[in-house]
């Protein structure tokens, strides 16, 4: 049986960002921006920053009709 995919790659749907050295947290509403903000905060401050990302992928999508 052939499996169909909704998209060829998993889609990034959320990101959760937290600094372990201060109270800073990133904005997870735009996961790509959150990744950039986490990198910039870590580079600027030297702090340890944790980022958790979530991806979604759909196999055998059903028609909405």
C-alpha cells in the first residue's frame, strides 16, 4: 500500500524557548523567529538557552469534501 503525505517535509508548528541563566523566554508564536531570538540571546549573553521545537506531518490525508 502506498502512503501519501500532506507535504514532503515535516512542518515546524511551534517552538518553546527558555534561558536557564535568567528569566528570559522567547516568543513561540512564530517558531522560526523564536529560533533566531534564542540564538541571538545565547550569543549576546553567553547564557545557556533551551529551545524545544515541534513538527507535524500528516500521512494519508483525507479529502475535506
